[in-house]
């Protein structure tokens, strides 16, 4: 498939590079441009999803110990657009005080970061709508922040069962005040990548201007 047939968001995401890490809001890059943040419980396959969408195996580190990533990690797409990998939560062996500290930093980022235009929430399709997921949806509703749910690890279920789970979660979230959308996704076989690129392209305003820049290079 040639570049001309690829979604502009796929082309731009494949240029992602690590920018910096931050523990607190005041350590984040300048609050300008556009950012999309990725969140998920620590075993929801967040790093794998980021790596698949950016076409890079090690951009977001996948760890055998879920919840190891305790920093907010920023990845540059170009001078104006970034992806943000938020810390994974919910790993039992992390001290509660430490979890609360992470939660506080996450809250500050979500509440005060002006350039955040959308949130991608990863949920393991076999364990959807856990407490953390409901918390993120609640925050999204309060902030009127668009949230797009990736039902990850869809390859672990047969297609019929995966589709059925998607419809069930859609039904459970019907009428939820958050501006939300959801889809099936698999980092293993690439299910749902096109749909995810479409959503990211919309939020980050990747389109004709990205294509035009590339034709100018």
C-alpha cells in the first residue's frame, strides 16, 4: 500500500518520537498545540496499542510488571501535535499512598492541561467498565472532554463474542453524559487501527495540511 492510500493520521503517527517525561504538571511541555492522551488500567494493553498505532515496537515501553510506568510520557508527532501516555493504574502491589500520588498528578493534568483535545481510554474487552474506567468516563463528562474507548485484546475473543461485548458495553453506556465513542481493537492483529487513526486525525486536525506539508518536503 502506498503512502497515498494511507490515512494522514497513520503517516503522522508513524513519525512519533519520544519528547519527554513529567511527574507533575509544571514539568510538562509548553501548553500549546494539540494533545491526545491515552489512559487505561495497567493491564489493558495501553503500551501495545500506542506502539501499534505508531508502527513502532518500543515507543511506549511494555513491561512485564503492569503499572511500572509512573510518569506522564510525551511523544511528538510534529511541532504542534503530541500523544501523551498517562500512567497505568490499578496494580495491586503498588503502595496505596503511591497510587494516590499518581492519581493526584493525573487529575491535575486532566483538569488543567489546556491543549488536551481528546482522551483514548483502553479497556480489556474481557474486563470492561472497571472502577478506573468509570472514573475516567465521569471525568470526561464533567470536563465535556471527548473520550474514545478502545476495547483492546479483541483477538482474545471470537469475532461474534467480541462484537456482542461491544454492543453490550454500548448499551450500558447509552445516555452517559460523556461525549464518548467506542470500538474493537487489537494490537496483535491490527483490528480497529483504521478507525482509531480516523478518530485521532479528527481530534488532532490531521488532514489536508499534513498531506500538503509532506508533498512540500
